[in-house]
């Protein structure tokens, strides 16, 4: 392997970096322009590069390699050939037909994938790639980058908990080229000044609004109540008590009641439902100060949903403070729940292969923001400030189940999604000590919220 400096000098001859006055995609003028694509025209240099990148990853453990499209694809391919680690290919856009997969290749859930990027500026392309890769239940820990333009991208990713290795920074490249008289002192100075004046990407920690601030924005009485309970109890935990007997449910509600802001229910799985059960549950909710959240996930035309909400044996409208509903049937269908029950719409699901892609989520948000009775959404990514974010699929000890569920930690959902409330099911009710476990989740959720506010 030739050394880094020698590699750069050879690569420079291919025209990978140009000096002058360039207008970047962002509209900003830059005194240099970097394009590493010509490296693929030299098999010798591409191989050298791949070995340098692999060397940066010498202490990392990974089972797959993935390049950020398009410039890093040949680099990732070369790394795969040199290391015998399988490659996966990320599409820039879905095919629009067939499987609509965004990742091509053979891989299994929970495999660790290293990402390769040619040039990092803001880190935005990498963040998008990470999201796609993680959506397929792969794990990303390490990222390797050929050139850092020193504009905050690396810090952004490190802030999100990823290890980022880079072969060169632009400052280093300038020094090497200057040392070899490929750049005049004046040019080098101009570029350094440009770099110093620029963290173009803000690396400040992105913060979220506090519950106190949200209380000023949220006008629905149920949203206000929920936020008040959260502040009083220092909890953002919703226990999803998915058990099938009323006795078991009441027992769990009693045990976890002090730790939570709401109990989420699937009333239709209770085998011995009765009105006595409902009144007992209401009593516990009152005594322990939490809300009743029926996760009915309505998904029909307005008229049918209204019947399901008000009639039948459950009479949900009579006792539920909050309900979940899909928006698949359009805006009108959500109105039937009236003004007093807090509606939480399903904008994005936690399960593998869900159909709630970005376009669906955007439409669900639009409907939710316009509806006066919607207080927030169930989702797995950020929402506008006007809506409260409820995130299920939270578990501190498991990454998923055999039926498509995908779990995240409380820390991750507060940091990355700015969630407001975590929904925990099996993490609590399936444990041997649900009370202690609920306290663990309450504490983890509250601390994660505090760390990001
Ligand atoms: O996308 C979703 C939406 C919901 S409401 N994914 C989910 O898992 N849920 C619900 O959250 C699900 O129906 C279950 O009641 C709970 C998650 O339970 P766990 O045992 O997987 O934590």
C-alpha cells in the first residue's frame, strides 16, 4: 500500500480537486471543488483507496459494506473485493415497480453494516442512507469517508452516536498540495480562510420543545392533561398492557399506575370484558392519575368507525380518553370521533415492511394537523411541533420479535425522533416484575427527554 500522501498526489493528477470559484448546489461560492468519481478510472488507485479505507476500519466489526450512491459505489465494491466482506447496494430511488426495495443484495436482520461515503459536507446524504439501512433492520455503527470538507457533517454524525473515520480532511489536502508546490501560498491561504469562516452546517445540538412549551401550543384538553401528568409524574411512559384477561390487566394497571401517563389498551383482546371491568379500570386510572388510551386503530369509512367507536359491547366513546385511528379513509373519517376524545392517528408503523412510507406519513400529518380532534400521531420519526409524537416499538433488551416488530431504545427515540411519549408493551408486562420494569422505563424515558430538551 502506498502512503496516504503519495496516494493523494497520484489522485490529484486525475483531477479530483479543482481550485477557482465554484458555485455549490447550496448556492454558496467555494474556492475549491472536489469530485472523487475519476478515481474509478484508475483501478490501481481505486484499489489503493479501498485498502486505506479498510485500514481505517481495522478495529471495527462489520458483516456488510454499503456505499452511499453514487460516487462511493465503486469504492465500496473495491473494499468488498479486497476484504471479502459482502456488499449491499443502496438505491437512490425505489424502482417504483416490483419489490420497491431500497437495498439490493443478500442480508439478514441485525447484521452490522459499514457505510462508505466519498465526500462528507453536511452529512445529509449519509443520514438518509443510515435511515434506509436501519429501516431494513441492519445496524450501522461505523462510517468511513474519503474526504471531510470540514463543514460539520462528521460532528453531526458523531453527535448521533456513529463512529466516523476519514482518510483526509480538506485542510490536510491543502497542506499536502502546498508542500508539493501544487498550490500557491496565496491560494492555500484563501482556502484556509474560507474553511475557517464556514461551519456551514450548524453542529449545535438540535433541541426539542419541553412539555411546558408544548402545553402552551396544545389546546386540546386531552393533550393538556397528558402533558400535565407527564410533568407531575416526571414520566413520558405509556404502558401497553396487551394481556387477555381483565384481572391480569387490572393488576398490571395497579402495579404500573404510578409510573405512567396512560395505559394503552386493546380492549378487543380481553376475553372477559364487562362494564364492571371498565369501571374498575377507570377507578384505578383516577386514583393513580393516568389516562385510558384505546388502541383500536380504526380504519374504515366514517360511518362505520362511528358505530365501532360508540356502539357494540365496548362502547369506547364512553370511557376512553384517547384512541388511535388510521387515516386511510381520509380526513372526513376522523371527524366522527367528536371533539372530546383525543385522537392519535397512525402516521408511521414500527413493523418491518410497513406501507407507511414518507409520502403516506406526509399525508397523514396533513390530515392530522387540520383535524381539530387529533392531538398527535404514532410514528417512528420526527413530527411537526403542532402534533405530539407517540412512539411504540420501544424495548431496552430486545431488537425485535419474530412477527415483524422492530424495537428501539428510549434513548434513541428521544434523541433522534424527538418523541413525546414512549409506548412499551412486552418490555413491561412480560417481565417478571412489571412494577420495577415500568420504573426503569419511566426513568430511562425521562432522562432521555431531559438530555434532549
Ligand atoms: O406502529 C405501531 C403502532 C402501535 S400502536 N407499532 C406498535 O407496536 N403499536 C402497538 O404498540 C402494538 O399494537 C402494541 O400494542 C404496542 C407495542 O407492544 P410491544 O410489546 O411490541 O412493546
